[in-house]
C-alpha cells in the first residue's frame, strides 16, 4: 500500500499538465500503484488568500475516501486564526500546509509561535513546503527559491514540541537539516539516488521518511520507482510507502492493510 | 521488456570503481531488466577544466569498469574540447582502439556552440561515433559560457548534420529544448534529468517522433527504477515504450 503525502489538485500556470478532477487524480495515482493521498490546492499558491482554494478542495474531496484534504494556511495574513478554525472544522482535515516561500514570509516570523500553539489547540499536524518546483526549471520571471535550511532549523529549534513534515527538501538539504534538528519528517519527492537508502543511512532514518510524488505535476509512476531502490529492506519500504504517513495523518488502523 | 540505460556514470567522484561496487550496480540493473549500461565517465571529477592527463585518468577508470563486465557496459570517451585538436584526436583514437568505446561524451568544459567543438565533431565523423552532449536549460542557471543550453546543442547539430548527437536530459531541456531540436533529425534526446515532469515524455514523442528518444537514468545521482517507471507509466503504447527503453538505443549505438 502506498500513501502519497505530496499531492495536489488544480493547475500550475507554467505547466502543460491539464487540471484534473479528484476522480481523474485518483485514477492517475491508482495506475501507478498509489492507493491514497493527502491533497493540497495549487490555487492557494497564487491567490491572495488561501480559503477559496481550500473550500474548493473540501468540496472536490467530499466523499472521496482515498484522499485526506491538506488545506493551506497563510499565517502572514491577519485572518490566519479564522483560516485555521475553518480548516480544522472541515471534515477529514488532520494537518495544514504552509507555503512560506510562495507566500513571502519567513519561518522565523514571530507570529508563528501563536500559530503553532493554535495548531496544538486544534490537534492539527503541520506540513511545510520547502519547494514545489525545481528552481532550475521554473518560469523565468518567478524568482522564488526553496525555504532556506537555516530558517527551517530556526523554526524547529524554536518549536521543539512540533514535528512537522517538510516536503520538497533537496538531496543536500534533507541531511543538512537532519544534522541540526531531529524534530521533522521529510518526503522523498526530491530525494533520489541509485542507492537511496545508502545515501540516507546515518543521516535520515526511514522512520522519518514518507512517499511524496508532487502529482499531478510529476509522473507518479516515476516517483514510485524510488521504492525499488536495491538497498531498502521490505520493512523500510513499508514505512516510507505507508506506515509513517498513516501515523502522521492518523489514518484509521483498519485501513492500514 | 529489454532495457538499455543510455546515460549512466558507474564511477562518480571515484566511487564505483571497486569490484563489489560494480557487482552491486550490475546486479541492481539486471534485477530491473537493464541488459546494457552506457557509461559516460566520471565527468565532474575535476570540475570543468580537465587536463589531458585527467581526461586519460577518467577514461582509464571507465575502461576498468568495462573490463569487469565487458558484456554489460559500453563506454563513451570523455573529452575536454578546450584541449585542442591534437589532444582530442589522440584521446579518441586511444579510447576507440584500446577500449572499443562507442561514443563521445561532452559535459561542461565548454559550450557546444564554441569553435573548439569542430575537431570533436571531426573525430566523431572519422571514427563513426555518437556524440552525447550534456544539455540543460540555462534560463535560470545562467552559466552559458561553459554550460550548454538546448539551443546550443541545436546549433551544434545544425553545423554537423551528418553526426548523430544525443541531447542529454529531457527534463533539464524541457518543452523549449524539444522545440529547439524538433527539425534536426540527427538529434536524439535521452530521458534523464531532474524530476520526471508529467506529460513531458509524451510531448517529446509527439513532437520528435518516438524514434528519437532513448532511455537514460543518469545514475548514480538518479535512480534506474525511476527512469524505467517514467517510461512504463507514460501514456504511450507498448511498442513505443519498447522503442524508448531498448530498440532506439540499440539501433543508434549499434548494439547487438
């Protein structure tokens, strides 16, 4: 069983990938052997506030048991408490996602302390997007870089009781961050090597890794190929593919086949 | 399905030279169905300014790996075109005669549009070799003085229409790269590069024709499992997938 923690609905304006419905996305994932996913709205990257995109996401995923809605909150906006409350009240929401670099705030921002407290109050987990797009391939006028490792480290040190999932860390960034902080999990969307496990061994335990594809922008089938790395044990593969994500997103035990 | 991986670096920064490392790589490749790996050398070992001696060292390391599994690996001769005609010709002749290398690999010693490429292409012509040119969109990287953009690879191909060229890194070249080489029949594109953008392979097939695309992983920084699944998971027919994964490279590189 594979759970994808880094999945989206909507369009990326600089990509030829057409917009998909939730059912089309489910089919695309299933074709690649992915059973379920946490899904965030791409529109929230570009719109001035994330709630219209979140509401569209909640509507699109209503009744779709394969999907966990992963709405976006922008804590740099004055209404972040309202955003969070509405997200927390929506069915199936177990975590919220931040887009710090796309929403132009730093993780060292003071208001993030009460934001983290509010997450705990609502019993929500946190997903931080280090990057969506590879900076080398981005649209020429979109000068947005990944979230700096130093900012992630500062946030994690300032909030030692929080263990967020960080998606989109590069091959170099994940071990750099792991060297200074233990309280984070990471997806493998940008982690790749012919010997992936050997590359990560001693730097980032498989108990902290989850499968993430960046679907529909990236080929899900290609991303699942990472799980065939020769040096993962069956238990490690299971942890990355499903168990760690199931724990993070509180997926009921009965569904954990 | 039979598979050729046409873009690999079995040795990278001197790792991968020992017998156990090579055994492990071959075992992994065979498990995933790869029956031939095209090795391109330790092309970043000395940055982007290799001396003649360093070029010889890289090609000798490639030959050591090839000697361990002569039926599995075929190598390209790595060159620094900036070393000039004499050094280029001497190294190509040495690698073809002594090791049976089947192509020329060019990385980031220079840009493919530079005048120093002329003897390289002459060597390819003389020894009937395929030229694999590292190519990556320079719109955001901005290193074009030594790093080749797909537009530069297209310029090279236009100047030498009788030399078969592999434009490396479909993902790095992107949609614009496909458009740049669309009308250049001597250019084949390999599927390696960064993350496998959804739909890009299908776009390349539609615009270049399936016969001009070959499978490559760019290991060790990239995964063979990913590169194979990228092809197998694409919206293409079984026959088209077979051509990309095997037949096109077998024909281009004259592999039995």
